[in-house]
């Protein structure tokens, strides 16, 4: 028995190496996949079923045992360089060069995962020490936990076989959070488009379009003065804010001050930049409705005008004709209402006269106020008061906002402060198959998704990891490729805002 | 765990058992157990272990519907093989041991292959020519065309060259080497790399796997179905899976919502969910979940 085994194994020793005759015959091999028939529901030990199983198994083994046979002229040759963990090409690269590989010092190289994939596709023959590597050698030499893991390669191969362009993700090529805060144009990726944008004649503020909510938020929080034309700024925001300043200056007479306009948009009374540079109480505005009715208006103080502008005396006669100067005539009823609406003299009030000091007067006012508005005074006396004073007018949306104790947040909120973790990292940039035709490795553009590889044996990413990866990826979706032995499933976590109906 | 690596070979198992089931050679790639040689794949399948194919299929590499070698084993499959003493971890390729002798031999082989293939190619061309001539000369007179045929064949024999670039070469899937003979494997199976299998969950998974396999079921991983294993009544090539096995230790409490989740999912894919818990030193308890159908 043992002897028989020995001879058998000796025969099998090189049985997966094809003879020249077999190699020659393999040139006219079919490339079709056999169709798989309908499966049965339950084994019934019938001869028919047994035969069908045997047939399927035979076909399976025929398919699996097939070896790769290629014409030598069709193979690109490469050499494995163990020290750098890359493959150096020794003959001109094929069509795959459009989406894979890189050049350095006049030589062409492939990353290990790319080389292994091309070996599996029968396009590449990699040698090491002058001997060709088998696919098994490739798996065992190219893949390791500290470089490209087997699971990462499984995902890479799966996506490549589907036609996607897959590149390693390089965190350093992404703009840093600081660069994003300043809204600096990305140095490499969007360089080409940046030039085009500069050439375009319209000064419309394009910079806010590309901003993600996080960036906007960051600016609001930390850089309130970044839009002021007075402060030194990076190129892009300046061009857009100066554009808007120009617009404002052309359209209005008195409002040449952009800071005021900006302050309207972002009401932050604490910051000094929000306050006006001018003291409006000291600037006389012409009163065109007064009884004196001057025919002319004196020129404004030259210090209020921008340099190089001179304004003479202005004749307002033509304007006066357009203004309705009729005196208001009120009916008796209206006059009565007007009179009642006016404040009564508080000193004539008996209760007020009874007050001996200011404190008592304030108390009286508070008492009267409470009585008039039906606001239960005891609710407002303690340290804890209701969230909203019913006497204060407020819109429904604002009220909902005010009484929501737990406010909703978005995925990127606070993500910039999170430190990157060792456990979770983005592995691949993935570009869609239809982009292959005009794909450029030097300028790949924005990826379709970014891929993070994990396993069903490992943990589910926590919110921290999801936030951190989403922030790192910017506006590109992060997809988790979960490897379960042979199977790969793709999952993604998306930001979701609960819809809210507000009826005013 | 059971067999300390220093034990003598002869003690490991009875002689006849070893010869009945060939020792399967495993290669570790990034610590995953992979099978490469077709005889190993067949041996594993014949003992009812399915595994998962990972590689591109040589015939049509750019698709994911049918994949090719290598075959990845589940940790449970690997452990079962180990307990039956029918698998051995093959040593990794010795990267520096390649001598000039081997390189020379490879070049000789290639040269021999080239010569043989050029003869085959010439033969191929000659028979094609012969076929073309005889079919066209059928209408003409016999003697003159026969001479012409001989002349053409002679000319072909002299002018024919088989270009080097047309040489068909093999990109081997498995590595050829000395580690594949039976004796070497028997020796190697003692040297099993230690892999952690210590968590109670893993242990439960393994007990369930072994029990279900022992009952003749075929199992594959069921991550996509939210369970541990997909359970097939026969070879997955011919049969649909009937059950989704969810492995739990006996004292593990499970949340009602989770039970509902797996039951709901199972009924959606027309499979029955099995909650499987191995009792200590005893049988595995199976509980199936089904919608009662009552409204």
C-alpha cells in the first residue's frame, strides 16, 4: 500500500507541469465558462442525481485544474525586487500601463498587488533569481500583513476583475485639515481645473460651491475674519470677496462699506470686526422730508469717501418731485388711537407714586407685566426657568430648535480634531470602469469611492473611526469591503438628516 | 494542542488510517491556509470540505462568477484536518536556495519545449496544407498535382521557422518542488504552526462545524446571511443551502431583537435558521426558528 502511494506521488511530482505537446494543444483552448444548471433541492440518492453531481464535479475540476498557457510574445516580463517589494518591468508594458504601475528613474515598476493581478490574468511573467514565479510564489512572496495583506488583495482583485481602476490610497496626497480650513486649492489633484477657473471672466464666488459643511463650520468657528478684505488671505477667497465688494460699490450710494454687509450675514456681536468702522451718530444724513426742504444737499465729508472720488453739491430738486410730500391727515378716530398708544405719564399713576425706591418700582413693573401676560410668575422666579418665554414672539422653526434638548449632528462635526487610528485606514482609491478610456495616472481626478478593508471576524467600525475616515476622505464616499473568506460584501455608512416638517 | 509537536511520528495515528486519506499540503499566505495543488483540492472536497476559491480563473480571469485556485480553508476546516492528522503545512519557498543548476535546467527545458513545439507547428501547417491541396485538387488531374504537392511540402519544410514569441509557455499555478511527496508530508504534519483558537466562540463554532459535517452536511461561511455557516444537504455544486447556522455557547444570552433579525433574514432567503449550541462534552443542541404563519 505504502509502495503504491510512493509511486503515485512520484508520478504526481510534476503532474501540474504541462508537456510541450499539451502546451501546444492549449493554444486553441476555449475561453467560455460552462453554464451551471439548476440546483436540486434535496438529495434523494437516485442514480440520476449522482450522475449529475459527478458531471458537475468533473466540470468543476476541469475548470479549476486548467493551467495558464500564454504565447511568450504576449507576456510582459518583470523581475521581483524583494528589498523594495516591487516588480521591475524588463519588456515594454502592455495596455495595463494606462491604469497601473509607475515610472522612476527611467524604469517601469509595478506594485506587488498589480503584478500579482496581472500574473493571474496571464499578462505578466515575473522572475526571481532567473526562474519564473508561479502564482503560488506570487501570493506567498508579494503578500504579507505589513504590506498588502491577503484580504486587501482579495478586495483589490475583486474590484479589478469587475473593471474598476484601483489605486493605493495615499493620505499625504489629501489636503490637510489646515489646508481645508483655509480653503487652499489642492496642490496636485485639482491643479488643472484651478487654472481654468482663474481664466473665466465672471467673478462669481465659486469658492463656496466646493465647500463641504465641515469646512464652512470650521470657518464660522475659528476664522470669522477670513472674509474681510483687509486681512491677508490665500488667493481664492480674496478674489471672491473683492468681487462682491465691487458689486456692492457699484450698486449703492451710501453703502460702500463691505464689512457691514458681511456682518449682516454672520451676526457675531462679540467679534470686533463685526462692528462698523464709522460712528453713524456723528455723520449727518440729509433729511429730505423736513419742512425746510433744501433744494440742494451739501457734499459728504471727504473722509467718508473712498480716495480719488470727489462729490460736489447735489441738486435734489428732480428727486423731490418723485417723493410723496403730502402731509399726513388723520381722521378723528386715528388721532384718538394715536393718543392712547402714547405712553401715559407714569408719575401720575397712583401705584407708582406709592413706590419708595427703584427696587419697589421694578417689582411693580414685573408684577404688572406678569399679570398682563398671564405668565405664571413662580415659574420664572427660580434658578431653572422654562426654555422659552411665551411673551417673546418666535417662529415655529426657531421654537423647535430651541426646545430640542438633543440636537442633531452631522458625520463630519468635530471630526477634524480626531486622531487617526492604526486599526482603521483607507486602503484604495477606486475609479469607475467607464473612466478607463481617458484615465490619467498623473491626474486621476476625484475617485468614485474609497475602500476600507475589514473582516467579519473583526469589529464593526465605531463612530469615531467612521467620522475620522469620512473626514480624511473629504467629499468622497468611504466604503467598507468586508471580507468573509471567499465572499466580499460592501457596506457604507451615510450621513442622514431626519426630515422635519414645520408649519408656520 | 492535542499533539505536542515533539511527539514521535509513529504514535500519531494508525498506519492504515494514514494511507486511506492522503495528507493534504497547506501553504500559509499571510497566515491564511491555502491549497494550491489540484490533488489536494480534490482530497479535501472528497472529505466534504468546501473551502472558498480566491484566485482568478485561468480560462476567463476577468470575472467574479467562477473563481480558481488557490482554495482558502475556513479555520474550522483547517482544524478538522489537523485533528484527523490529514494535513501538513508545507514550508515556505526557500528564497536563497535556488542554485544555478535549477536555472540551467529550466533553460534546457524551455529549449526542448521550443524544439518540440516547432515540430508540432510544422506538422500542423503541413496537415493544413495537405488538406487544402487535396480538397482543391479533387477536380484537377491527379499526377501533376501530386508532384506539385510534394514540391510545396518540401518548400514549406525548408522555409518554415517557428518564431520564439509564438512559443507557448506555462504560468504555473502551484509551485513545483520537493515538498509534495507523501513521506515528506507525513513528516511535516508534525510541525503545525500554532494558531490561536482559544475564544469560546471559536470553540463553539468548531464543535458545531464538526458535528454538522459528521452528519453529512456540507458547510460554507455565511457572513452574507448574518450567520456562521450555510448548511447544504449535499455538495454545494448541486444543492441549495437549507439552513443558516448561528453558533452560540450554551450560557450565552441572546437579545430577542437579534433572534427576530436572523429569523426574518432566514425566511427572506428561504432558509431555516438554526441556533446551535454545543453542550460541554456532549451533543450539540439545535433550535430552528420559523415564522408560525399566524396573523
